[in-house]
């Protein structure tokens, strides 16, 4: 080759010499047949084919192709590129725009896949805006007020992978959506598509070049590097061939390929861990942003409602004024019409009088002309009589017409007065209703103000009485101070428990196959009047039955004699995990929550005391709902999963990934766990088995029994719940005694104010002689008093420093998250 020596994409010189090492690794030519994959990246190519044919035959071609691939080449079908392509196809088929753009944003999506997904970005964005315009900004069913009206433009940019807010704003304007500042106002928008005024075709909105989302995946790679699989991602090629075939390859190439595969696997694991950490951080930020946004939306909603109320009131007043003006104009119009009718009547009467005078003149002339002729006169007389009769008839008809007009006028006036009276009555009724509504609202506010005032006075009185009782208790403790008391209360810490027992209830021969029957039974249990489970009493009973008390009572020698006591404090926190709310199982989940809450009283601390010889144990226990607050599960001692088992595999319960993640991060995954399966006793479907594997681990194949699972019959649900609580508490104490066997960790002690005061006085008493004076102090009584004060200050300073050092050591080594927040409000 003449000219400059060609170089590869990474800057290395290309050489066609057969002895060169990189020639044997090329995928082009006869050397490509020596590679394990025959010079191809078949999984990546098949995934690209699926993406390119997603629209063919409405998606049927992809389904047929993947079916053949699953049966003929399963190793290709289950490879990462093919599964990623099928996930993209499923998201597009289900119109799941959030999942589609989440895959596009993911760092694990290869560059070529992202480029092909760019082909469908325009349609997916249009579908997303159509769905959001129909969903957000809807009006309330009863009040008619809109909710979820505004949507942040920055969130839309991140959701639909726009380059910036300007592109998102242009897209909203193109589809007829209203944008005010940095908010999309759905209530004032209607999704429309622009059309060419001449051709009548729809004008499409082409997306901009996605530098931030797609081009950033190149990471500086050239086109040649892309063609050679430099940015294809993990799993683009088939795995290595068998050892028999690999033995024919050069030893150096085989070893290097194995090292490259190991390095690639390690880098993929590191990238996966980094991605998981990033997803957790993004989820936490999203939750904070959602809370802040919800608060801002609530404030804007309140202000908008107030402004709309003012505007409605103003519009109502304007409407009343317009109706009054219209009534006045209508009255003026009717008066004018009556006046015009009267003028027309007078004009007609004048014309009739003129006509009558003319007729009489004509008759007179006719009479004079025919006076000589008798026959003519007689005819004239008859004619006049006839004309007179006609005139009388005409007059009668005219008077009847006038009377009818007068009656119609009176009826119209009566109807007008009736309408005016009805309008007046409606106005008075509306004013009375508004007045009563205002009075009722003022009364309700007054009741709220009175209740708040009573609560404030009661809380202030309770604070005063609490201070008084605390002061009287301190005086009484100082009076009853016993300096020989040498006992201290240990507590149980760090319960690392692995549940090894199973509760299996009697299984009936026939099981309920319809979840409606299970829901009815649980609802009857929830509404049945029964005493709730005393969790603190169960903890106290199991505490004495386990080997834990001997360990705690034997550890009291590590405390100073003055802070030792005969009273122990035990804290126990139980997390109850219910299935995630779904549309198909919403009523069943509500019934489960009602039943468990009626038995365990979520977030309510129960306390009890028990005594054995000279030892007293104060127990405080609480049960929390993990679905309501997943953060509260990080410091719990045990977890009870309630799982309904339904025969219909299409309706399957599941648990929240956030809740399961909080349990996995708790105490190195050694927390006690138990699953209580309701319905279908002893028979679980495949989906339920997967859920049990994720919670308790895979079942023991040798024994054929899964530990930590209870299958109670329907009539034994309440008893099984109590039995599960007892088993979890017993396992917790047994594991505590096993973990602390032979350890020198002292338990924590609760020191009263009287004992602390005695420590201060003891420092002074140690320097007093038999007569009660300081042996090493001489001088006047004033000097002795000053010395007493200085020694007291020194004793208090020493005690404070020791407490701070001990507290710092405990918080850093033992209980950085102890006690749980549920017990901080107690004694």
C-alpha cells in the first residue's frame, strides 16, 4: 500500500502480515472463521432485526420471529441483546412511554439500539402527550374542580428525553398544549395536531438530535469502533466455544480471550452496582421533589380555588345586574308597543269617521237626485237601511275587537306581574340560602376555633402538671435515695435472627378457589368484635422462656453500683408487610389492612411489666405497616409477610420492591422473617413460589419443606396470626442469646435523676470527716461554702464528660440507629 500506513480506530498501525497478533482476531476474511463466534455478533444482530421490524404486520412478525428463535436457538433468545429488544417492543406495544424512555436513557442500552429507538421517538412522544392531556387536568366528579392541572416542564424534559425545556415547550405548543412559565396547564389545553392548510395532511414534529441521551453513549468512539462492536455492550456475541474446540486455537489467543472475558464480566458487575446505587439516589431525589411539588401544588390549588370563588361571586352579581337591566328594557319596550297600538287605533277611528262623513254626503246627494222617483227613493231607503245595519254590525265587531284587545292587554300585564313576582321570590330564596351557608360556615369555623382553644388550654395545663409531677417525683426519689442499690437494667440489642421453624396449620380437604370468598371471610374477621393482640405480653412471656434473661442479668457487674437496678427494659418492633395495592385486588388489600390493624393496632406502642423473683422486665412493643412507611422497616426486629394465595394465576399478589429493598439492607439480611399464606392451604402457584424465594430464599430440596411459612386454614386465621408473632419473638430472643454467647458487651442502663444526684453528692461525701466537714479544708465558714460549691461543680463536670464519652462510644459502635423512633415518645 502506497502512502501513509493505515491505523486502526484506537490508533494502532494496521498490518497484513500473518505473524501480526491482531490479524488473527479480525472478524473479516479467513481469520474470522477461527474465532469462536465465526466472526459474527449474532445476538446483537438479531436484536437489531427485532427493533427494525417492530411495525411489520402490527408486531406479529416480531412475535413469530421470537417464537422460532426461542425453540430453535434458545441461547440466542435468552441473550441480553435479544431480551433488551423484546423489552423495547413490549414497551412500545403497551404504549408504556415511561418504560420506553427509561430504557433509552439507561447507560446499559447500546448505542446502535438507541439509534434505532430514535426512529420511534416521535410517535411515542405524541402518544405520551395524548395520554397526559386526557389524564391530567380532569375535573372532580362532585365539585367539578380540576386537579393535577399543572405539570413542571423540567419533569416533562426528563420523562420524554427532550434536549432542553425549549424543545419541550415547542412540542407542547405544536400539539395545542398551554405552557405558562415552566408549567404545562392541562385544563386550558386540548390536544390537536396541526394540518397543512392546502393539502390537509398532518404536519409532523421531527425530534431534534438527541445529543444528551444518544450521542453521549459513544464516549468518543469512532464509526469504525462502532462497526467493530466497540460500544455494543455486554452479551453482543455468543459465549466461548467448548474446550475441545478451543484446544485447536493458539494457546496465547485462548488465554487472552479468557482474560478479556473475565475483565468484561467484572466491569459489567461494577457497572451494574453503580447503576443500582444511582437508581436508589435518583429515587430518593424524586421522592423529595415529589413531596415538594405536591406541597406547592396544594398551595396553588388553594389560592386558585379562592380566586375562582371571588370570580364566581363577581360574575353572579354581574348576571343579576344584567337581568335587572333586561327587565327594565323589556318593560320600556312593552310600554312603547302599547303606545303605538293606541296611536294606530286612533288613526283608524279618524279614517272611519272621515269615510262615514263622505258616505253620508253621497247618500244625501243620491237622495236629492232620486227624490222624484218613488221607486228609486224606496230602493234608496232600503239601501240606506241595509247600509245602516252593516254599519251597526261593523261597530259591534269593532267594539268586540277592542274588548278582546283590552282583555289580552290585561292578561299580558298579569303574566308580567307573575313573572316579576317569581323572579323576586327566586332572588329572595337565593339570598336566604347564601345567608344560611355563610352562617353555617361561620359556625363551623367557630367550632374549630373553640376546639383548638380547648386543646391548647389542655396541652398547656398538661405541661404544667407534668412539670409539677416531675419535680415532686424528683423530690420523692431524693428522699428515698438508697446508696446501697447496685443493680442496672440490661436491654437486648442487635437481634441477628434466621428463622428456622415453620408453622403449618391443619389443611382442609377442599380450598376456596375464588378470592371473593377469601375477601368476605377476612372482612368478617376485621369487623368482628375481639380484643387486639397484646404484643408486649407475648414478648414478655417469650423473654422469660428463652435463655436471654440469664445473659442480661449476669452482665450487671459491668455497671457502677450506684446505677445498677433490678428493672430491665425490652424493646421489640414488628413490621407487617401487605401486598401492593392493585386495581384487581384493591378490596382484598383493604380487608387485609382492616383485619391486621384491628388485631395489632399499627404504630401504637403497647407496654407491660412482668416479675420473676426479684427481677422486673418492662416490655414495650409496636407493630408498623411497612406499606405505609418503608423507612420505618430499617430498624425493626422481625417481619411478618401476609400473602393471599389465589388459584387464578392471572391475579397474583406482589410486594413493593422498595419495602423488600429496605429489608435486604437491614442487619446484613439476618432479620427474622415469616410468611403467612392465606387461602389455598398447602398449595401455592408458581408466582407465589417466586415471591417466597425472594423473601425466604430457595426451599430445601432434600427435606422438601420450606421453613418460615404458615398455611393456616380460614377458620384459624386469628390463631395463626398470634402463633406467628410468638414464633418471631421466640426466634429473636434465641438468636440474641446465641450471638452474645461469651461476649463482653455490657447492656444499656437507664439511670434515674435521683441516682445521678447521688453520684454528685458521693463526690463531696468522700472528702468529709466524721464531724461532717471537709478534712483537707481549713478557714472560715464562707471559705468552706465556696469550697463546697467548687467541688460540686467539679463533680458535675466530671459526670457530664464521662456521659458524653460513653454516649459517643455507644452511638459509634453499637446503636447508631437505636432506639427506633416509635419508642422515643414513651418513658
